[in-house]
C-alpha cells in the first residue's frame, strides 16, 4: 500500500482579502504553499504529492521543481469536493492505497502530525482525520441572539489531512452532493462508514483571514 497526497489549491480565498491567492502569500522567506509542501516532503512514506489548481494558475509550476514527488494538476473546480474528486480521478493507484487530502492553507502542519496519522491508521480499512477537542463554550444563535448553549463534550474541530483508502474516498465523493460537501470525512460518513479521530495539533490552523498570518508566523517560527 502506498501513500498519496492531494492538495486542493484552486480556491479564490475571498475572505482573505488579498490581491493574490493566499497560497502564494509570503510567510517569512517562503510562501504558504511552500511551507505546506515542505512538511509532506519530509515524510519518506509519501510517494506522490498532487497539487490541484485552476486551469489559469500560472504560479504553481515553479513549486513542482522542488521535488520530483510533486505533480501539478490543473483540474480545480468551483468547490473543494469537486476539486478533490477530479484529483482522485487522475491518481494511478490501487484501491487500498491511502490518499491524504490536505488544505493548502494549513501551512503549519507538522511532519510529526502527519507521521502520527500514518501510524495510527495504518491497519484501518476506512481512514480518519486529524481533529482537536473543542475547548470553547459553544452557543447556538439566531438573529443575533443566543438560543442555547451547546454541550461541547465529544465535539471536535476537524482538521486536515483527512486520510482514506482510495476506493472509499472515491466512492464517497462520487455519490454525494459535491456542492454542499465541505470536507472528505462528511462524504465518507454519509456511506455509514466509521471515521476515526486522530489527535491533531492546535497549531494546525487554516489561513482564512489576513490576521491569521501573524499566528502562522508564530507557529512556523516556533518550529524552526
């Protein structure tokens, strides 16, 4: 069994409010996508990393020169789920091979978290995701008012990578509504299959707003 990585990188990042796609924003001396790729390149068990971009992306090709493991696929679509499915259709792998899907904007992912996931799920038949327990008090609201306080016990923040057997993930995404599917795990859950939780790291944040850059700089600096 082999390990493949898909990195959907075709989003516009409208909430980020930048003139350039957030994956090409510099943090220190490297771009966001470069930090992300470097984490996976430190894992020898990974044989291929496919970065899925839109057809008009002219920036990504230079990053493929970093390593022969990195491939570029210009099959990005209008939703994350469609982009991932398009990427899956290009992979030349076996049914039971592992596919790790990771957000390009989660540039603080550590090699240790990836290794831990590979070890924890190595014998599983389905797969799982990185996640951290919810620590904040959660409120349900409507029209600017609290309607109830939500019990946070057994609640988790989902992260990526999300790691599944190729055949499982392909079947799940092929049979769900790709316009409303926000992560790979929810598609697999819809098949009635058990999805494991692997403890992630608080530092594995997703860059969504410009203010997230400062936090990423802190986490990435701490790892240097």
